[in-house]
C-alpha cells in the first residue's frame, strides 16, 4: 500500500514539542496533526512523518558545546547542510516504490525543503548499494550516502548562478554518477536526466535563506580576535599556566571549527569520461588530468530558486510586512509555467501574500497572538487537502482561528543583550502579486493592532498594488480614518 511520506523542516531556532505550553510554529502544528503514534489514529502503514528542528535549535535551556556549534552554524550559515542531509536521509529510509513525498518548511526550513526537492531531482532515492545489495534503511552507510548527495552533488557550485558554467554541467554529471552508482535514475534509465522520485507536494511558509548575518559574523570575528589576543597576552605577561591552558584550548576549538567550515565549503570536481561508469570510491585514486576546485559560498543573489516541473504541486505563503534586510524573500520557480502544467487543476504553483511579518505567517508566537499565522496555516491545509486527497490529518490536533484583525508583530532586535538591531529593507510586492482575501479584509477592517499601535493597515509595500491603490488616495495621519 502506497503511503504518504511527510517531511517537516522548521525555522531557525524552532524545536517544537519540548515544553507543554510552547510557542509553536505552523510546521510543528502540521507535523503534530499528521504523525502516527500511540496517541494518534493515523496508521503508520498509511503515513510517515519526520520533523527536523530548525537551524540553531532554540528553546532549550543551558548552553552546551552542541548549542555553541548550532549558534555558529546559524551565524555563518553552514548548518543548513545538516538539515538537508537529515531530511534526505529520512526520505531514503522511509521510501518504497509508489509512495508520495510531501515536504513542508518555514523560514530557512522552507529553503531546506526546497533544496531537498532539488537533491531528489539530481540524485533520486537510492535503491541499492554499488555492489547491488539492498539499500540500508538505517545506520552509518545510509548517513554517508545522504551526506554525499547533499555535500558532493547538490552543493557543487553553491553560491554561483544556477546556470553558470562549468558548475552546472559538473553538478549534472555528479548527479548522473550518483544515480548510476545507487540505481536511482528515472525509470531505471542511466541516460535519464533526473532522479527516480520527486516531491508530490511542496508547502512552504515565507521561504528565506538568510545563510548568516553580517552583524553576527562581525560579532563572531570580534570574539575570535579577542580569543587570539587573550592567548598572546597570557604568554606575554606570563600569566598562570591555567590561563595559558584555557587560551590554548579556546584556540584549538576555534581552529577545529574553522577546519570543519573549510571542509564544508571546499568543493571539487573530477573530470572523468562521462561514458565510463566509474566507482566513485576510485575517483580519489585515479590519475586525473585536473580537478576543478572552488569555495562554495552562498550569495543572496544566487540562492537556489529552482523548482522542477516534475513536482506536482507547490505552495508558498509569503509575508508582506517582513522588513529585515537579512530575511529577503527567496524567489522560486520559473518565469513561465512548464507546458505540461499550464492547464493543470489544481494549479501547479501558487505564491500568495499574507499580512504580517515573517512569524505572523509561519507561526511561533504565543497562541493568543497567532491569529494571523492561523490564516496562513488554514490556507496551507486547504491547499494540501485539495492537492493530496490521500493526506490523513488528525483534526482534533489542528484547530485554527484565523482573524484578519489579529496582532501584527515586528522583529526589531537581532540581539537585545548586545543591542544589535536588524537592518531594515521592506520587501517589494509586485503590482500583480496574488494577495490572500484576508489582506483585503484587513484593509477594510478599520484600525487594527500593528506592533505597539492601533491604526489602519496601509503598508508601503502595497501602495502600488493594482487592487489596493484606492485605499491610499487619502493621505491622513489620523489613525481613525482610512
């Protein structure tokens, strides 16, 4: 019996289910209502659900080495690799022929599942090991293969425009080798240009990449410089040996982290004869003419925007009022709908704007302050049920109470302790952008709570929108008048 494989990737710092009365994201709410378990009526033979906590893993007490590592990953932006690997590993472990894969994400988690979809396009789902034995469903070998797919194939050419040569052809070739090695080509045809399985449905809440913050990187660099100066001073002024040992230990930890970072970012490609099906384990020992080596740094302008036409349905809920410069909307999908999807019902791709900031769309505020995020959640559930009627939802665990008059938030501080404010850059909402009906309702509702004020909803981002220009015809500072 074919089952639904549901992958949920949460936003930065989000880890649902840790505390009984927690600020939950829409991703965790969806996961909680669709997972099988002892308290769920959902048959595990009918549906599998996997939840991947967000980059940084927030809302956990204490400050451990692991949390320090997660903080650094969130700061520099490298930790997203681990999230993609986690999700891909879960798919490979659960997949059986005929299963439907549905992926969901919020914030960087949304970008994670979009990347996961591209990994599946490039690599598919392995069906065998290179020696022909069955694919393991657990353990180190499975993890190694998942890491290979993400770090060696998908990440090749990272940070460059998708079509830039030679990286595009190299990445496609690496994908071809992977598919041949693990029996994951479309229709088991080695000449096929894509993997054997791609997502049936992708649902994302306000997809951003935000792979590192310039201010946090500056803070990290300052801490690194301070550590080095401390070590130098401890020897220069002949401090107690314990201080010297502490300093050297700190430097060793920093050097280890930098080596880990370099290993992630350094990518190479071995140009072998495309007609030869060479075992990848032999590549490093081959007498190669040359290797293409580059540093894989993601740049905002080149974040992956690819959406395969083999994905059946894609849905994106976007935040109108998010103004942090480090949280730009990552564009998605081709300019023109693929020919085979033009007349598809339900529609292939929907990208819809909602009122509110980033987490007013993806959730994670107090439940009493989640009326706007409930609107986006309800919309996503309706779209999911229309596109995937086989989906099973425990409705008792997924009640929404959306209200277009709900409180709108604003994330002002990157770090209140260090008084680091986010740099502002309002998003651009194009004149023909698709708006959810609740946006029009909010315009007509009169004064509504917006951060610490009660006023009419008149965001600058919508001032030129073709369907809302009339609301801006009267310029008046009186909050009691439209």
